[in-house]
């Protein structure tokens, strides 16, 4: 029903707009057409502004040196933990596996950053800055704003991943030959992977809309669980068959397999290999490039649909129950 | 003279001019009051069971499978399980102790704490008690389920010493958390980034998934400064007697003494930093300004 002055039932509110900037319409009510917008330009402007704000919050408010250290120290330490574990047991006799874990943990820092970026945007704005209610009622699309905020953290994660791989190549013996890289596969795989990471982040953001302040650790917990089944630091073949099947249904598994396949062709496959479910089902040693992309597209589409559905349900429930401006603490 | 007349006092406790008994009871009530939401929260927020018990258990499992992929000796799986259980406490110390005052400030509670006639140490202690109960449930589940699922066999000769070391580790950890709470508050917005610095890098230098002795000098430094490192090493020595892993760290008895010293130092440092903080809060009035 149109919102308009009493007794003006046949008059469209937008038809009575004066067009004087932000002044009230002539009939004195609220014209929803002014806030409708939402074409591509509006979305882009919202996204850009949110991404800029996210970057300022991530980087500018921090001492640059500290910011750099913490961005790099986290993924690098995660890789070093595994490198030491490998070295202790194998005594340095397994450089291929060492390279495998370095690349896996570096890529995982991107996953962690991407998932956390979106979920923490909700918690930051609701619990700390208490701006979520205002952001929500603004004409910007809420999901676009969230995406923008998440992109900033994703950029920080990408920096950490890049530096970890660089350290791996220079100091830890990760074999990298730019001439042997399948650049097309790498670019397509990276792009699809980023899309999947954002979708998972959106899913968790939907959950954080419903939970309390202590959800700060949820992204890490979710990423930790996916870490088990995504072939990040060990081939799926060491897992029981049921977990291997779950892993193969996870898009992140295919993303990481794709990056390894494209950029580090001599590295063992995390999906295939002796005793793997993949080899049992297909009779091949490891998936080829086309299979990886198709599997990533398929599983990524499922996750995206799930994330979209869950976010809509969560958003509606949050509105119904007044969760958008409900701060918690313990 | 009116009861509302201004009378200069060094602190709200002094202004209240209560008897020592009443002061003590107020402090105890503060401990209970601050611990209450954390303990009650265990039952009110069901999602934590999934996100704070099941998922971290899976993360611990990932490291178990790394050792399995490497065909490591079975006691290494036990190291990972023990480390995985202890991460519950460390994460609690970092996220819900060290960062807590800064969040309280952002939420507007901090000025109320400073104005109330109670010891601030009681607030921190209450936070620690609540956090301890919260984390213990998670650690216990991770330890029990992983032990059963991955067939970890412990070999313990000195149960009492093991329990004492565990208790001392928690005391030192939460003492550190109390000290960091004041420091993180002073460092302001950097605090959030510092929580990031205090996770994986600390896991690495503490030897969360491997014997810390393998890190040489870095491991020795960790043993002297990080309760997680020294506590884990002592517990591994006591829980896996006879296991073949790199030696070179002090005996559990010596490490227990290190933990006692750490606890005393951290709690005293927490008290000192709190006093400094409280003085600044009153003199400059900046600590009640949010988001800085």
C-alpha cells in the first residue's frame, strides 16, 4: 500500500515528489521510491564505500608495522607448525609433503580471512559500533554492504597467503616454476574459489545474525572443521571413506586441488592417490583440470544457493525478533 | 551535613567507607556476578555446543590425520589431543579475558566498573572463573572424545603432580589473561589485531602439536614466558611417561615451579597495571571514550 497523505488514495507518492533534493514530498509523507534505487550503480557505490570503510578499519586504524606483522605472522606460523610436525616425523626426508602443507596452509589463510570478514562485519557493527540497525535501514543493499566489508579482510588474507607462499618458495623448498604454471586454470580456479569463500562467509554471517557476541570464534571454528575434510594439509586418502565423500562435496577441496594442479604440477593430489575414494570410484589416479573446474562449479553453486537461502531466512527472522539492534555481552 | 556532600577519595571503595567485611562480601558478589553470565551462557546459547565443541574437535582431528599421514609414533597423536584440549583455555584467555575490558569499554560498561565500590581485580577474577568453567567443558569433551576415537593411551605415573601442573597452568594462563586485559585496554584498537598475533604464532612457539624442545632457543624462550608452552610440556612429560620425544626441557617439577612464579608475576602485574589504568581513567577520562 502506498504511503501518502490522508484522502489522497489515488495519488502515487512518487508522483507528488517535489524533486528538491532531500526535502519532504509536497504531501509531507515518506516516498519509498526515493530509497528504492538498487540499480547496478547504487550497488557498486555501496560496495565500494563498504570496501573502503572495511579497509580503513582493518589497516588505517592500526600501526602499519603491526598490521603487516599480524597479517603475515598468522598464516606463516600456521605453516611453520605443520612444517615442524613434518620435519619431526620425517626428519626432512619428505620435501614434497612439506611443500604440500605450506601451500595448503597459505591458501587456508585466505579462506579464514574471507569467512571471518563477513561474519565479523555483523558482529562489529551490531555489538561494537552499534551501527548495524542504521546500515540495515539505509537504502544500500545489506548483502552488498556486507560483501564490501568482507572484501577488505579478504585482501588482507590474500596478502598473508601470498607472502607465506613466497617464504615457502624462497626458504622452505616449495618448487615453483612460472613456465610450468597453467595460468588459465589458476585464474579461473582462483576466481571461483573467491566466490565460494564469500558464499561460505555469507552463510556464517547469516548465523551470526542470530547469535551473540561470543560468535567471534565461529569463523575459526568453521574453518577448522572444513580444514579436516578439504585436503589442505594431508591427502583425503588418509581419511575414512565417509569423510572423503564429504570432502569431495566441499568446493574448497576442489579449489585447493585446482591451485596445486595449476601452479605446482609436481605436487601430489589431495583428492586422488593410492587408496583414495576418488581412485576407487573413477579408476584414475587424480582428477584432471576440467574435472576440477566442473566439480568446483557444481559444489560452489550448491553452497551459494544454500548461503543465499539461509541468509534470507536469517534476515527475516532477525527483523521479526529485533535481533538487528540487540547487543549482547557476557 | 548532607549525605550528598562531595568528599574527595582515592577510590569508590574509599568513598563508600564500608567495613572490611562488607567490602569483602561486595568483592565476592562481584566475582559471582561477573562469572554468572559466562556460566549461564553455556545453557542459554545452544549454538556454542556446535561451534565451540564439535568444530574445534574437528580442527584437532585434522592435526591427528597429519601425523597419521606421516605414520608418526602413536604418542604424537596424544600430543595433538592434549594440545587441542588446551587451546580451549588459550582462546578463552585471549578472546574473553585479554580483549574483554576493551569490549566492555566499547559497550559502555567499563565506566560503571570504575565507578562501582568494588575491587577491579574481583571483576577480572569473575571473568576468569566464568571463562574457566566455559572452557573446561569444551576441553574435557575434546580430550575425552578424541582419546576414545583415536585410541590415545596415556601413561601416567604421578597423577597428583599432573593435576597440580594442570591447575597451575590454568592459574598462570588466567593470570596472564588478567594482565593482558589491562594492557589490551591501554593499546586500544590495536587490541583486536593483537588477538590475532596471539593465536597461531603462540601455538607455534608453544609447541602445541609437537614437543617444544624441537624449537631450540625459541622453545626455551617460550618456556620462560608463555604458560601454555611450559604447562603443555610438563603435562606431556607426565601423561606420556616413557614416550620417545626430544628431551632437553626441564623436568615437570621444575616446570611446576616456573608456573608458580609465572602465576605470581602475572597476577601482581595485573594488579599493578590495573592500578595504573584506574588512575588514568580518573585523571584523563579517556578510558570511557568508546572505540579508541
